[in-house]
C-alpha cells in the first residue's frame, strides 16, 4: 500500500462516494457513512504524515504511470511539505464540515453527500498531481460537484452566482490549458519529446524566451489569481459564497481558494521564476489593495455571510503579499496562513450556517443581543473571530506576523510601503469583525423571535471545538506545522534563485 | 528555585481554564472566587520568592532567563517563549500579582450575585496571565502577546455587562484604539528585526554595543513603539477610550484601567529604554505628549460628575506624569510612580466601587453627598487615597510625584515643570471636589429609596490594606536629601545602558528643598480651596461659562474624531462597496456577459429556419469568396 499511498488517498473518497447513491432515502445512514468515510480519509492522511520525512525537500511517495503514451502524459503523483499541509487541511475540513452541517441539507441528501465526497477526492488530486494535464483534470473536476452543490442547494440568487462562478473560473482555466499545451510544445526540442511531466518541464521552462514566458506566466497566473481571488477578480466570490449552502461555503473558503495560491507556488514560481521575480511587485500591489479594499468593503456589509466572504478577499491578500516577498519567513507565513484561513474562515461560515439554520436570515440587523440565549455559540464564535483578527496566541497572528515581517525585509520587494499598508489590515479586521460581533450578539435582546434561538448542540460544539483545537495549536506551537514545510519551501525559493543566477550569467 | 518561575504565569492560566470551562457549571461563587484569587496569590508568592532570589545575587548579575519552549522558528526568525526575570520585571510582577490579588478578593464581594460571576473571574485570571507575559517576555513578540492579550481582556471586561449597547460600544472603542497603537508596535518590531536581526531584548542590547546605527533609525523605532504606548496607556491622541472603559465593573477599572494594564506603555519604554535614550527627538515627544496629556486630562477631570470618569481622567493624567518622567530619562522614577499609583489609584477605584455598591449603582456625584457617616471605612480609605494622590508628605504619592517634578526641573525643562506643577495643583483640586461632593454636605439622593450602607468586610479589608500601602509605599523611594532611594537603587542596573547615554543632571539640594516646599504648598492651597468651595454641596461646578462647558464636553475630542475619522471611513466603505464593487467591477463583468448575450440575441435572428434565407446566405458566401479570388 505504501507504493500507492497517494492514489489511495485521492480515490478512496471518490470510490467510496458511489455506494452513497444506493442508500436510497436513508438520510441518517448516508450522513453517518459519509462522515466515517471522510474521517477515515483524514486518518489516512495522518498515516501519510507519519511516513513523511520532513527533512526531505523533494517529492515523496511519487507514483508514475504512463497515461497517454504518445504525448508522454503521466498519471504522476507526489507530495512535498507544501502540499502535505494543504492535504491535511482538506482531509480535516471535510469530516468537520459534515459533522457541523448535519441537518442543514434536507433535499436530495444522497446526491449532496455523493458530490461532497467526489469534491474531496478531486481537491486532494489537485494538491498531489505532478503532471500538468492530470492537474488540469482535477482542477476542472472541482467545478462539477461545486456547480451542482450551488445549483441544487443554493440560495435565492443561485443561478446568477453559479453562472458567474463557473464562467469566471472557466475563463481562467482555459487559458491555463492553452499555456500547458504551448509550454509542452515549445520545450519539446529541448526535452526531445512532448511531455506534460512537471518534474521534466520545470528543468527547462525557466529558460524559455522571456517574451513567450510572459504569456505563459499570464495565462497560468490569471487562472490562479481568479481562484484566489485577487482584487479585482474577486466579485465571483461573494456571490458564490453567499448563495452556496453552508457546506459549500466552508469548502469553498477553506480549500478551494487555496488551489490558487498553491498553484502560484508550485507552477508560477517554479516554471517561470524570472517572470515571477519581475512581476512579484504587481502581486504585492494587488495583494495589499485586496487587504485594505476587502476590509473596507466588509465594514459596509449588512449580510453576515457576505461580510465573511469579503473578509476572504482581505485575508487572501495577505497570502499574496507573503508569496511576493519570496523569502522563507514570508512564504512559510503565507503557507501557514492558507491553513489558518481555511480553519478560521471555514469556521466562520459554519457559524453563519448555524445561525441561518436557526433563524433563516443572514441580515445583521435581524439579530442583536443573542449572546444571552446562545452563550456557547457566542463564546466559540468570539474565539474564531479573534483568530481571524490575528490575536497573538491564536493561529491567524502567526501567519500574518510572518508574512508582514518577511515582506518588510524582502530583498525582492525592497520597499516597506507594502508592509506598512498591509499592516493596516490588522486594525481594519478588528473593526469589521468585532463590529459584526457586537451587532449580532451583544446589546439588548430586543426581538422576541430571537429569544427562542437554541444554543449549539453537542454535535455542533464538537465540530467547532475540533477546529478551535487547531486554532490554538498553531497559535501556541506553530513549529509542528512549519517544520513540515520548511525544507520544501526553502527548495522552491532556492530553485527560483538558481534560475535567476543562471539567467543572469547568460547574456 | 528558578525552575519554578514559570508557575508565575501558569497558575492564573490554570485559574482561567478552570473557571472558564467549569465555572458556569458549578455555579458556586465560593469555589470560583477562591480559585480565582488563590491562583493569583500563588503567583504573588512565587514572585516574592523570585524577588528574594534575585536580591540574593550580586547587583550586576540579577538577570535570569527562564526558557520555556521554541515558539516560532522559520528562516532567520527564531523566537523563543522565554521569561526575563530581572529587577524591572519582578517589580512589575509584584504590583500585578499583589494588587491583582487584593482586587480579586474585593471582587468576590463586589460581584456577588452576578450571573456572570464565573465568567468574570475567568477573564480576570486571563488578564493576570496576559499581563504577566507582557512584563516577563524576554522578547518583543512575547511582550506583544501579553500586550494584545491584556487588550482582549480589557475588551471582554469593559463589555462584561453585554446586554447594554454602550458597554459594547466602549469595548469596541477600546479595542480599536488599542489596535491603532498596536499597528505602531508591529511596525516597530519589523524595523527592529530589520535593524538588529532579532526581537530578543538582550540580543538587541548586545548588538547595539557592537554596531553603529543611525539616530534616525532609533527615532523611527521608538516613535512607533510610543504610538503603541499611547494606545495602551491612553495618552494623546489615543486617550479617549479610557473614560468610556469605565462601563466595565469597578474591580476591572481598578485592576486593568488604573493599576496595571494602562501602565504597560510606561513599562515598555522602561524595557526598551536604551533605544529611547538613543533618540533625543523621541524622548522629547514622550515628554511633550506626557505633559500635554497630564494637563488636559486634569482639566477635564475638574468638570466631570461621574465618580468613575473623574478617576479615569485622573488616571490618564497620572500616566502623563509617568511619561514625563520617562521623557527626561528618569526611568526608575517613572516605575516608582507606576508602583505608588497602583496602590493609591486601585484604592480610590475600589473605594469608589464601594460607594457605588452602597448607593445601589449610583455613579453621579451630583446625586450623592453626606456619605461619610454611612460608610466610614470607605470614607476614610478614600480620603487617604485623596491625600496621597494630592502629594502631601510623607505619603507615597508625594515621594513619587515630587521626584518626577524635581527630575523635570533639574533636566532644565522649566516649562514642562511649570505645567506639571499646575497639573499637580489641579489634581488635588478635582480629587477633593470628588471627596467633598461624595462624603460631605447634605444628601442629594432620594433618601426614601436609597439607603447607603457600608460594604462587607471582604471588600473593606482590601481597601484597608491598599490604604496602608499607599501611606507607607513611598518610603521605598525617599528623596536623596533625606535618605537612600531603595527602588532606584534596585532598578538602576536595568537602566544603566540607557542612563550612560543620557547626560546626568546635577541635583542642588537647596533648590530641591525649595521645589518640595512649592509643590506641598500648591497641594495644600488647592485642597483648602477645593474643600471650601464644595464642602457644603451647594455648589457643584468650580466655575461656569464657555470654557467650563468645553471641559464638561471633554474638549469635544470624540466629536472631532467622529467627524474626521469615523464618518469619512464609513463613507469610504460605502463608496468602495456600492460604487466600486457593485457598479465598476461587477458592472464590467456583467457588461461583458451582456455584450455577448446581446450579440447572441441579434445573431440569432439570422437563424430564421426558412430554407430560402439560408440559400441566400450560401449564395452570398459563394459570391464573397469568388469576389475575393478575382480581386486578389
């Protein structure tokens, strides 16, 4: 099994999703079954973690099978420290989500859980693929379950949101497909064959002519930054988030957005290092605009779910800034921030879902003073808000601090303005989240209808507590996680630096 | 011994976890209150042992590092969770745990019957934990953890009575103002890390000795740090949150918003004194801001009627004194005033709490009067606090304040000295206005409904202990012309590097005696004037007119900030969302979609389904191709 450990990881949720379709209408059984499957996948990911050697910067457990022989397209998987953390995040979020949203899907239950497990497999595939075509297949496969999840179980405005989400991301990924073919075709002479093997391509890709590289970089990059989403390509996100059912929003925020930032590290940086170095400042500029703009827009929101959605734009801006800095501190910070954002924003969406399932409204003005009736909900939500605000001792701070101190000292950006402006996000996030918290939970409980809102039950409490354990863990002892990716992250940076040096030597 | 020092912080943390997780289930005030207080007392005992331990060491090696674990390491960033035990941190810990313990005990009585009793003690313990991390952290990041942690507890406790709107507003205001300060703190850390490659205090100081760094760098770093201090310690321009913070329960005001947390800014300057000493500009800014804040807050305090707000402005003003001391490089004097202020201001707040408790939650001094017979212990201890803060010898407030005045004078800052002297005069005035209106004259409350009574022993005993400390506490810092200044002697090794940079000021004994006489006279006249004016209770305001209303309205700073910051920010957020996001970006996105949609609608008309039409198109196509071939 050790030989095919990654295949097992990816395909166990996909294969095991099929029986769900034969469970007819035994809803409880479907939920328990899906929970067990996703929990088992998480357990298996921990097994992968136990075998993983974090001192080794290279890809581990590599599996290579010929897929399309004539084009040298491979079924090629591998895991390094960077993908490991994202795989663990993915595998963790699914069982927690299933546990958390238990009763909130009432129609077409089996289809919902079938799609959810399919989505999990596809997401794991994205983070583990080392062949560009395979990566592309998983990347696009995400859209199918996501499209149906929003389309079937979404809110009032779901058709508009779904179409927008689909077209936006489709636009990006088609450009990426063009770029994959173009790149593979262009470097065929150097490699002596056409191949989409990432491990082969990254050896020669940095040395393609810069005019061509620029286009390739833009095509790949657009696809990634739309997914992130980077300002000004973010407007699909609030709509998709707001209309998606709770589970969809959690997965979308916690994992799907990370596909973009992961893509930037894995492909944009390593395939086109010189372009990355040239245009990192642009990433930083848009990252910082995203931080501030996202936060400002959050303050203006009247809908809780939209507020949380826009907060993603702000938080993902930090990650972009961290990546643009291209040093270990900032990039490690960016990676841990991907995990942090997954945990805290995922949890925020879960809590919005708890609230919505009880009162069927997301308007902030419909609440007020409910802490009195839902003390457990209120206390746990406060911890999650504080994590998102970046309070030291909780996870968000570690990521933000590393990103900011790294980008401040970045030789590549070589400008303190980015960090100074980015740091204002720390003030603004406290403004919009605590203001939201006050308007929803504090003050007089003046609406009679709110007096009967039930507090979290045991299942919901457990689901949130599981997330909070990691929120505290990363805040107090981040080295557990940072040490896993340190070697791989250094290697990525080293690869970029090497390419830069080699290119400078060639006139 | 050293290996147990970590318990100083662990005990309150355990108290927090216990009361936070199980307190609400037990619903037993005795267990909750005992655990809450005893954990703090335990830390106090260990701190005392730590004090004894370091005093047993030779003076130049009284610095102990207690390593805990490796907190954050990545690349060149390597930050340990470790405690720095030295005279400065031990002094602060003694204040935090000692005064903290007394306030916890008092709170058992004060919070009796509140349904959030366990929550209250959990947050108080968490506060002690955070505050101890702030003062014990051996690097800036751990200090920042405590710094933000105390800010969080302040937020939680200001908003403790969460079912009212104004408590939530006050809590948010405090947190946001502090966050603005923390913005400065964070940037300072970035600059320090860039300059020194570390955030560890000792490594920073050792790097200083081996490298030359431009003065402007220190100016930038220290001004950013000072921005953090103005937030936490409620100085101009970020002072407006503290008076609002009085929305929290009174023990909170005593512990967090008087004795400990608000002095964190002073402590931070003391801890990084070398950096400040290297930037004369920053030192002058600290001095000027401290001076201005002390004066402005004292003038506002004169015109307030809320008993807690008067004390809050008094705290802001006294913090200004501490910053003045820091600004002239009198670091140990500043910490001395932190200590005495912790005693007498905690005392006054707790006494005020006792009054409020006895008056059934009445806080307006205009509706009090003649309480001295109803609550004797409270009256006497409150009076003691008032005498101490006014600067009457030989009580603690006199020694510490007078030393600040003398340091201001001998450093040649005569204008600042003058303003400080006037402020000292105002201090005695507003504090005796408070005493007179509360305890003297005829009752101005509805005697048929309100029956003032003395508080239980669990509340008055802490008052008595604090009163004793306020009275005798000053002897640890006697003026040089009288005897040895113990606290200065104890603290100075910590400040040696900084003091070696700042020029020493020669103290003339005869002049110092003159200064002491002047300040005592000022206080005495002020008390006499104040008591004479307000004793009968017939007159509530010192004077009237436009300027007085201006003072009553607190210089309308809140209104100013509302107009120049809050409103424009809200306007900007609305514009960003409603105009830019919805109209511009989504307008472009939807516009593109619409364009193709319209195109499709138009072109669809060509698909008529009539064969003749298609035949015409085909012929037209063939003709076009032929035309192209012919013309080529």
